[in-house]
């Protein structure tokens, strides 16, 4: 699983009680910062802001309260008979207990196996069984339903613990418990007195101990368990600390990505060590409201989120009067010229002089929709379209992106905050080495490279060679300034039947610039020419008066096909003839996690899509109109 990450190129000068810098050695394990935070001046500061029920005000939890809750869960884990090296599975939405379970697991020396809440029961069963987890924590009725389906197929599974206090869940099986029962010790026989102590167990953790096992998305088969040690994750935190701009315990973050995502997991550990206040968004659908409530200074997200925000802003532009639209375009243009500063370029004098007016008329109002305090956004999990990055920079909301993968804990490279190069993912962080293999594959080496895949030594040797280089599976290049440019996934490269090499990702990215294309997947491997499966942006078609109706009807209309065809012709001019989409089919249903066409990290599962639409794809290659150019 590839994960884009973040950067900014100033030396860090953060001030917090447990400081990772040249004067204080990096902690030996991930629980040391927890022990230090309990005794720090920040113990009484708000750490987490969260909601139990939609619509209620955010609740606050201090670092001290969080640490007390973590110690209680630690005692609960001990009471369940868990010991160092055992695996604990967790499937839950973001909530304080998620993080408490992780820190309790780190202290006890067990291995946490987090899972995306969107996984199916079958996928959960594979991971729980493969990992040998003895305990499975689930958040709510939906996740509990999955647990009920798999309990009989996971021999090592001894307990299912429900985090919610719901009383309507069937508990006919003695292995099923509520978290409150675990914490109270109600399941213990009289006279049982677990002996493990939090502090003594915590300091026993070794850097090489496995802390976390994250299963890859499995785009081409069953997922693999990526074993990440304390040293792996802490090395990544150290690299990020040395690469980010000045961040302090005065910063606030909004988190809405799943905590089971390697990108978000690293960010949360990073924020904890600095001393952030973190708001946990209710869901991706409530982010717009939560931004106004939390008013973050930093937020992590995925490119699709930023694309949707940009689309909404552009739709708003279409709905205002011509005069206001002219003012909007002028102000954004001035903002774009001022945004050249983060590219290391000279800002024109007239833009500097007019910036204050542009801010007052338009730009400040756009930023107020994000809470008005955002210093920068962070993009991960996929490539950020350059036009979206430039647009946000013109609003005064820079998006920092970089590159990494779960197997690297996950950061590999980041882009200097004051010298972005659109279309690149920056330079390797200080403790990572990167080189390009003879076939163009990106190789990475450093202390954050995983211990290996769980119970898969052959697959581990395939991805990590004898010299310690991790073969990322990505194809790219390094320019003269040391910036990495990724062209595609190695396994996604096409070779046409005419022998031409085609990288689909840049083509797909270019076509996604269309206002009327929501999703696209290129077809062309071992084919005479390229075709595409396209999900139109139905909302944009309706709003612009191009067509009306439900998606099933719209994809059949010639007017819609005509709009998409015009967009393809407009956006493909710079591509070679053999790279251009010759034919396409419009799909009424988007690619989603639920229909198994996206991974939990929102990557298209190409094999699943190809299997589902096999007949449609073949039909694109059966007949050739007489007037079609070759």
C-alpha cells in the first residue's frame, strides 16, 4: 500500500517536555513518550476532542485523563491473560479508546492489528485468523455483527470485546464482553490477581519488538501483515520531526482518516509526541462542520477530499453573478501569484501590493470555511493533482504532500515547505536513502523499513533484497535537485500489442481534471489501443444544464457521451497517439470500498474492476467504426 505523506523544509524548533532533538536522544520505544507526557506540564492540556453522538458539542479529554484511561485498559488486557507477543485485533472508527488500546498494547508488549471499519466480514476473518489474534475489539453493532460471523472460523480468538455500552447486543457466547466488564474485572474468578505492572512492562519494550501489524490493502490478492517495530515507527517520527516546519504544543489538528491507515497512525503518534490537541472528526461527511468547530491549524487528508473541496468551490463560483465571478477570479489570480513563494519563485511586485485587497474580498472568506486558522493541509494515500495543489496555494491554504508506503512506516520522502515542485513528492527524509533501479523502480533503505511480512519469508525476500533495499513497486525518477517524480506502479504499466509502454496513472490524472469526470480507469495492457471506464460527475452535468435524470439514464444519453468525448479530446492533446483513449464506456455506479472496487485507502482495485466489467471491456475492442483513426 502506497501512502503519500507530508513535509516542509525548515529545521524543527518545537518546545515540548519530551523533545526529540539533538540534545535528547530518540526514545528506545514508543511508550517512553507516554510515560514522559504523564509527568509533563502538558498533562492537564486537552489532548482529544471527540463526540459520542452526532450533533452534540465536542467533548474534551486531557492528556492526564487519556493516560489514566490507557492504564485502565492495560489492566483489562492483563486480566484477559494477554502477554508479550500476543496479537490484539481492533476494528473501530476513530475514538479515544482506539488510541488507549494502542498505548496499552505498546506497554504490555502485545502486537496491535488494526483494521479498516469498511472491511467485510470475510476480510476481517482472514486478518484475525492469519494474525492469530487472541482478542478482537469491535466498536459498535455493525462491527460486532462481523465478529459474530467469523468467531467460529478463528481458532485462536478467545474474546470479542465491544467498545460501545449498547445493551441490545446478543451475548449468548461467553467469549463476548463489553469493555466495561473487562475494566471492572467482572470476568475474573475470585482470587485472581493479575501481576503485570504498567511501568515495569513498558520499560521492557525493546526497539526491535513488533509494535504494530498493518495488513496491506490487497489490490492483487490476500493482504499481507506488515510488521512494524518500535524502532521502525520512531525512526519515521524522528525523520518527520526533522523535516516539518515549526510545530508546537499550541497547534491543533483535525483527524478524519481511519487510524488504521499507516499515514494517519504515524501522524497521531507524531502529534502526541509534540503535544497537539487533536479533534476526531465524526466522519468524512461531517468534516466541513467539524473544521468550523475544531478550527485546526493542521489537517491530514487524502487527495480525493481536496479535489471535492476544490470542486465545491468552483461550483460556488459558477452560481454567483458575473461581476462577483470576475472579482473571484481576479483575487484567486493574485493569490496564485503570491503562492509562487512556496515554489521558491519570485512574487511579482503588483501581486504583493494587491494581496491585502484580494484577501479582504475573497481569499480570507474561503479560508474561514476551514475555521480560519489552517497553516497547511497534509495530503496522503495517493497523488495530489497539480492543479488542485496550485488552487489551494492560491487560496492561502498550501497542501504538503510526500511519498511513502506502509512497509516504510510509512514516510520515504517529503517536499520542502518553501520550495514545492508540483508533480513531485519531494526529497528523501534525512534517515532514508532512495535510488532508482535499472528498470526505473524506486528503491528505499533506512531504519523505518519494516521487519517483514508476517509468516511470509519468501514474500519478504522478494520486496527487501540482501542489501536492505525495499523495492517499492513504483516507477519514477530523481531530478537534478533530488526531487522524486513517480510515474506509475510497476505492475500497472501497460505494454500495448504494438509494443508501446504506457503508464496509465499520468493519463488518468490528466483526464480527471475534467469537471465532468468523477472517476476513470484506463484499459490497454496487451491491447491494440487504450480504452477507459468512466464514472461521470453527475452533479456537475446537472448543475451546468448538460443533462438531467438519474445516473442509469444519464450514461445512456448521447449528449452526455458527447460532453465526455469533448473533454477527452481537450485533455489528451499532449499525449502520444498510442496513449490516448480511443473508446470509453460510462458507468452509473462509482468505484467504492463497499462494492469492492476501491481499497480502504481509496485506490482502484484494477483486477476487481476488470473482472466486474469484463464483458463491457471486451465489447470496446470488438468493433471498430469505419471513420475511427488508428
